[in-house]
C-alpha cells in the first residue's frame, strides 16, 4: 500500500509514500503532484485511467541506445508530476492541479497493452512522470509482460522505495533524468532533492533493469564542470562504467523559454570529460554534432551501431563489434 492513514492526526489526514516527497495530505487537499487527492481519509488518483499522449516512437527518443536499437516503442503518458521543473518541455500535462481540467482520454490497461503488442516490441511510460500514475503502470505493465512486451520507464527518479520494488518484475529498462549533481539546483529549479534520485539509481541497478542516464545541460544553471565531473564519477563508481550517459542540449521551454540554448561545443567538451573519467558510452543529443551519436566498441574503437538523428543501423549482429567480436552491454534482441 502506497499510502496510509495518519494515526497521530486528529483529522482524516493520510501519508503518501508514492514518491520521495512523502506528502502529508489533509482531507480535501492534494499532494505536490496535483493528481492525488485525500477524499474523506482515502487517497485517490485523478489520473488512474487518463491518457493524454500516445505515440509510436523510436526507442532512441527515450533515449535508450543499448535497448532494442532501431525498434519502435509504444509510448504512453498521463498527467501530473512530482517535480515542478522551470524548464519542463511537457509542462502542459505535467503541471496540473485538481482545479484544472485534466484533459485526455480514458483507456484501460488491457486496451493499452493490446495496442502496444500490435505495434511494437516494447511500451514506454513517458512524457509526464510515471510515478504519479503508478496504478495504471502496474496493471498495464503486467499485461504487457504477459503479451511478451518489454516495459520501459522514463522518469525523474524521485519515486518511493516501495513503488520501485512493486515494479521489480514489471519493468525491463529505464532512462532516468539525473538533472544535476547539486541539491541546490534540484531545490531551486525542480522542487526536489538530489539524494533520493541517487539512491534510486543504485536501487534500479540492483533490480537488474537496463539503465541509462540523461542530463539536460542548461547553460549557467547545472553546467558547472566540477559538478558534472563528479556526476560522471558517480555513474562510473556506483552504476558502472558501462552505464550509458546521455548529454542533452537545452532549448527554451516553460518558465525558461528565453534562456540560451546549449552550444554543441559545450556538450562535446563534456563528452570528452565523461570519456576521460572512464565512462565507456557517452552520447550527445538534441544538438547537431558529429560526436557522440554512434555506439563505438570500447575495445577496438570500431562503430557498432551507427546513428544519424533517430535513424539507427544496428548492424548484422546487434551489440556485437564487427571487428573484434566484443559483446557490448545492453538488451539487443
């Protein structure tokens, strides 16, 4: 159970453990996500069957580069988020409140799993934060697994430990946003904290899900070279040097629409830094750059998977170096 009545409270308050905020929610009010409401001492979801976005995406768009490369994934989003990022690209569906009209269609888990199985080898819960529509994910992921699909989470990593364990056998891969290596940034720009994300990254690795990390580099905000070097070392030491790290370019959005975009040379410098720190797979996305797109064998330097944008050529033996036959880490088939 991901919420409990507050036994010490005189009213009908409840404690939510869905995410690391651990909201104490009084009767008639909502949690920080905006989509979970206490009604007469029972915590209910406003988005249990709400779908705001459905698309058939390249799996590289999540981004996942070592998980079924070149394939499509059936992507599903709902509404709400436990962060309030000032730079959110999906703020129209993420930053909602009960007083707002939550637009979208109703869809059952069986319908979503069936549609996904007809179109792709995997399905992804993405666009808004999957944590806040946990019930839909739990049911749909179970049905998808039964149909032979792989299941992907694209998340900010701020979920509660119990939720993570609940999805243990229902999720195969995750891309987690590691937004900065500064608690101050998380507090100021996202309304969250860094440490729970770091703890969950290590927990996901122990669960055995395929894990990739994305950092959106915002000039003047989270691009301190020392902090990013410390982030690279955390990934190397705590998650392993084979964990892919995606460095993504920022383009103005939401409350930071006028903020400068990330120049390609800055991401290229960070790519070199990540490789210097011992990360075997560092990628650059969301900018025009000839560096950091393709997957290269760390043993001999040959191109194993060639990419141009979302066009991917996995090779005759996906994940196997054509030159030295080294098998790269990932889920290839």
